[in-house]
């Protein structure tokens, strides 16, 4: 995924988690051998494989069987689970959500479960989608779903405002060290639109059968091609709330 990050992170925090524009979430988490880390969504091995190689005890929560199977094939521990149903208590040294495609369907319950699972002093690093996230693509999804009459079979993409997330973390046992909006710019060439489409639909089209999924994917690619610029490139922007903190 392109890493051209336009973020507006306020400097000057006094923090045990280094805040630098050049650091990814995974680099900031920096788990050590023997630490127990919970990853929400599979990162396709970008950092998880290196962590496993140096002795980090990593557990990955996946929302799709295909994703869990890919992680297990790579030798990682992965289970099908939603953050809303975490029952672990003070088990993990860190929780990371490296990809906004892992959906938090019930934010209040998810935040409570995540923080409950953290040990005192445990680190939390998340990137949560906000209103306006991948706006052009989401409009194309809704248009394609409507034209195919699949409204009852596709999960709606509804995102909390940044301040709602901030309030949820502040009222719980978490010391926020960063809660800033970041903008990540993407240029998706025509040759990668199908891959882009499948990633967007992965968490929203679980109820579709194979024929319906194929029809929706095909129409969405065609819609995005029409919306692309003259050179066939789709310009898109992620709008995310980056949250870093520690459980007190």
C-alpha cells in the first residue's frame, strides 16, 4: 500500500512511545521478544512475520476465514474473532490495529474489550476510519449495491467522529499520548482497481454468495474506472484517527 502520508500530528508530547512522522504504527509499538501482542486484522506479514521471528508472542484476530487461513499458512497464530467479544483480562503487552479494514462494529464494547485485555502499562496503537474515509470509493460501493438490489446483504460503512473516539478512550483507564487525524493519499492505477475493490469489499460483503460478489465486484470496478482521472488513476484518501496510549 502506498505510504505517502500527509499527517498533522502535533509535536511536543512527553511520551514513552516515540512520536515521529517517519514511524509506522508497527515501528512505534516495537515489541520485544517474549511480549504478548494482539493484532486486530492480518497485516499480510509486513511486520507480523518479523515479530514472530524475534520471539514475540503474537495473536491475530481476523474477521474473514480467508484472511485467517493466510496467516496460519504463514505460521502465525490467527483466530476468527471480533474485538467486541474479547474476554481476556490483562493478557497483552500491546494491541495494534494496523489496517482500517478491520471493522469495529460496536465501538463502546470494542474499546472496553481492548482495554480490558491490556496489562497495566500496556501500549495501544490504532488507526480508526473517520467520516470521509475513502469517500469516492464508498460512494461507488453504495451506487453499485443499489443498482444490483443488494442493500440487505452488504454491511453499511458508518464511522464515528474523531471526538467520539477521543471521549471513549478518555473516560476509560487509558493515558492518551496521541489522538490526531491523519490523511493518507492513494493513487490507484487502473491495473490495480480489482485488487483495490476486493480489499474494500472484504469486510462488507460477507453475506453475498459467489455470484453476487462477482457481480458487485465487476460493477464496482467499472464505476471506479469511470470515476478515475484521464490517465486511468483513481485518486483516493484515507481519513483516520491515529490513537496511541497506555493503560494506566
